[in-house]
């Protein structure tokens, strides 16, 4: 039983004759008759009463008709969806975004994409980069923008931009000089991304440094959002760390002081997708716009992909030091 056989059967029933069905399918009348005949042979039953001026379904034909119609409609729907996705006249873009995406000018990305491709649905998942990577690996989303390092098994990762991470305190004496990992271990820390803890990429880098230095990082307070952490720092509850993009934003409270780390610390923003799964056209275009937005943030011309460990990864240049 083939789709063409079912389509010929459905068209013959709809139009009432093999001749009219052939016109609708743009085929020869003999070909349509043969398709239906082969279907009847395979099912070992007669589907039409022939000989009258209009084809009439037999009892077996009546039983088959709704299933044949569903099969043809499903095939036509699938074909339309694929063609729409290919032309960006439909389909769905599924993409993961960092929770701090607004600080990298990514909040306007959906609006830009929707204005260009109004028929394409968009599903954005905002979460910690560790979970974004896991979601791509599991096939829950197609691609995502995330912060390195992450566990990259089965992923293709393209670094795009580095953003330096700074120590933040309300006490200017604590930021007079670059901060060492030992000084960080002695500080009263207020750290965000409490749910992911040391799986968070930025914290993960610090934990590795602390391990090499033989010290432990034990925050006094852990909360979810960077904005809440900064408010606590402004209230002199403790100190924290934030990226340069946050420092340059209106969310950064006045009166706080920053210092770089003695061994410079960076968030590397990267684009990731599954190595074995090609992106849909919709997600590929969304990823392209996201990449363009990140590059515009650095005010750098487009360039080829770079290695995360390579010092030429573009660096956000704005800084309030």
C-alpha cells in the first residue's frame, strides 16, 4: 500500500471518476485506474462499484476511506511544513539563551526575527549554560548561546566573544589591586545561580583555580539572580563577581567598586549545536542573527570561528575601570 495508491483512491472517491481523479492528479487516466486496481489486489477486496456513471464505494471502500484521507492529509501537511521551514514561511526555531542574555543585547533578537519571519514560531529557553548544553545533547532544543566551559560531549561549540569577569565590592579598599584566588577564598561572598552552583561555567573556572591553589570557595550567601546579589553587595552584606556586560549596564548599582582578578578571568560566549543533528532552517537563521548580535556588541567585523583557548577571541572593549 503506497501513498500514491491511497491518493488515487481518495481522489477517485472525491471526484466520482477515474478520469476526473486523473485530471486532479495530473496523471493519465489509465495510471490512476491501475493504482486503485493494485490497491484492491493488495487488500484482496473491491473498493468501488464500477459500471455506473459515478464511482460508488463498496462497504470495504467506506471502511478504508477515513484512514486513506488521514494518510494523505498527514503527508500533505508534512510536505507543507518542510517546504515552509525551508523558505522560512513556517516551522519553529528552538534556541537556548543564557539567563543574562539581556546584558548582551539579545533581548531584542526575538523582535527582529519575528519582524523578518512572522510565520516562524520561536521557542526560547533561558537557563544556565550547563542546562542549555544538556538540553541540546538530549535533543530538547536545537542550538543555543552559552557560556564556556561546559561539558561538550556530542556538541559542536564555536566561541564568539570573551567578556572579562570582575570582583565587586562596596569597600574600595578591597578593589585597590587585582584579586587573587586566595583573597577570594577569604572574602564573604554573595554568589548567584544557586540552583546550578558549581556547575555554572564561571563558578566552575573559579573552583578549578581554588583547587590548584589548595583553597576552598564557600560563599556566605547563594541566590539565583545577579541583580539581587548586587543589591546585597551594595548593602555591604558581602562581595560578588560579575561580567563586564553587567557592569556596563544600568542594573549595576552606583557606589560599587570593581577589580580584575590577578589571573584574568573571562566568560567566553559561544554558539553550540549537536554534532550529529543538522539545524532546521528556522533555527539556523535564528542562530545567525544571535551571532551577528554578539559580534555587533564587540563592534568587531565578522570573522571566522576561533578556538576558546586562543587569545584572539574577541573581547568586549567597554569597561568602567
